[in-house]
């Protein structure tokens, strides 16, 4: 049993906060790259989506391939421990890892699209296949499908619950995040202010979760 595992398993109310670094070993890139010569972030705003839905979904369909990636040992270790997970990731790998703990996806998920008019949802892979086949990005009710990913300009999900977990935990394990994106970046400070121990595992040390 390594030192991180000892601290997590000895805690009464442990919680994990994860970012892009935990999924990098699974082959999932960050939003720091470019697409068609422009920063990917330029395409991921609510304003861009509403003005250029077809171009947005062209990028989205490439991102959907992330749904076919597999959890790596770090995801599986957190699932084994069964602690609640607050994640900034949209890849769904914490769910795929099969953990029984609560999983809060602050930035939504790639796993499906949703209709804001009628409430239908559609599997992302099925949507991508249809869009790439006939270019259609409309729900059967006629409304444009909406991504279930939180775009720039959208409200972060589950923030009240994430804040409550941060303020009530006794150990917070922070994995693979540079803590530069708010409001998630404020959660470790909230944990410290409530008396919790915060353990940071950066991108270069992800293996420490499962190593000796």
C-alpha cells in the first residue's frame, strides 16, 4: 500500500478532483491544441455554437472518438477506492471505470447530445454517424441538437454539490489538474479552509496512484 492509498483509505470523507492530466495516458488530448488552424477553444463557446452549429458539430464528431478510449490505471484505482469524484473532464472515463462513488461532471459529457425543446437524448456515436452520413444535426422535433458539454458561456454543472463535498471532506485528492480553471480551481482552497488535507498529484506523477 503506498502513502496516497493509506491517506485515502484512512480518511472518513475522502473526495477526488480530477482534470485532463488523468486522461492523458488514455490518449485523450487537452483543449490546448488547434483545429483547422485555430485554437480549439475558439470553437467551444456558446456564441460560436449558436452561430455556426454545422462547423461546431464537425469538430464535435472528431471529439466523439474519445468515447471509445479506455480508462487507465489511475481511473481504475479511483473507482476501486469508491470515493466521490468531481471531474472537469468530459470523456466519461470515470463512469467507464465502473466506480460506485458519486461522479460529478462539472463540464458535462461527450456521451450524448440532448434536445432542449422536447427532452430527447441521443448517443453521441449514433449522432456522429448520422451527421457524417447526411449532415443532419436536428432532433426529430426539428430543434437543433445541443451538446451536453458545458461550453464557454454556459453555467458549470453540479457546483453546489461539489462545493458541499469540498467543504465536508477530510482528504481531497487532486489529480491531473493545474487548477487554473475556475470555479473548480477554488475547490481545494475550500477544502483546506474547512480543515481537510489536500494531496496534489500532477500530470508527471499520475503513476503514484497505483505504484508502490
